[in-house]
C-alpha cells in the first residue's frame, strides 16, 4: 500500500542518543506489525523484539484510549524519534480504530483527488507493542497544536473550513452510508477518526448512527471548500431508508 512508509516519515522530534526521560518504564517488548493491505481484520506481517521506553504518565486521554510518549531503540543502537503509544481502554478498540482509519484514509485520498485548497492525510495504525503485559498501538508523533474539529455528536468545535468540508465530502463519497467525524490532529494530518454509519454501532463504540449524521448537518454550514468541491448542501430531514 502507498502509505506503508507513513509510520515514522514526518512530524517528529529528533532526540539525542540517550532517552531524555530516565524514569520511563523500559525493557524488552514485542512489536507486531500488521499487513495494511488487509483492511477488515488483523493479519500479522512481522514480529520482533525491541528495546523500548514508554512514559509512565499519559499526556492525553479520551473515552477510548490513553496516549503516552515512547522511544524505540533502532538497529544501529540509537534511540529513534519520539512516538506515541496508545493504550486502549477497551480491548477491541485497536481493531475498530484500524478499520475506521482505512475508511478515513480512503476518503482522504478521494478528497485530495478533488484538488481542495488544502490536502489532508490520515494515519493508519498497524503496529502493536506489548510491554509488561500491556498492549500499545504505535503512531508517529505529530508536532504542533492538537485540535479536534468536530465530534461524534455532530458538534463543530473549530473554525477551520477543510475538516468540516471533509466530513461533508465523506457523506457524499460513501453514497450517504457513513460520515467521518471526530476529525482531529495537527494541521492537516489527522488520526483517531470515527466512522458514523446509518447502521449505528456497525463500526464500533464511536458510531453514533443516524443521530450523529443528522446532528452534524444541523450544525454544518457549507463553506468555501464545500463550494469549491461542488458538494450538494444537505438540509432538511435525513431519511432512514439508506441501507449499509
């Protein structure tokens, strides 16, 4: 897949050879990598033992996961860049995130093909680190101000135009079967999407169903990006006869 190399490609802090936080839990851990070309289940692509540090205090948390800073020692003996290790509150959360991230990534590729004023990128997590019987999903560390632009209850949380236009676009792109909400991240690089479908709960804990879709369009006002993409305005009652 074209995004196989995204994991540590950009948006990281370079670190010196010694880990900066010496109190971080560390040791030998198992790193599992899953095949990104398989989208609806986890198919193991590779497994190795690595030396790792994971911070003992999360720097962010939500209803589904807690996020920690982490470091992995590279094959040359140097400590790699700071990354994010996410511990899931619900054991099935990683698979749900993995599937939802593929939906968001595919929609982002289609969105970018429409030549919007700003293109976007979605991270797809495909690595699990097991340290001291705890499982963490690994992602690159995004440098900058983290912003959540909308949520699964249809609330608009920022004044950025591109994220909400993207959500609007995904509803049309999916033939009105789902919408991507919980658009959040740094700049135009996003992660942790929610796929809200016409069949509530189909794609996990954050799938608020038709109510989430309807509430978004009650609050969404089409902007310059929507008009640039020639997205049809969604107004009035959203019917419940669309099937997955």
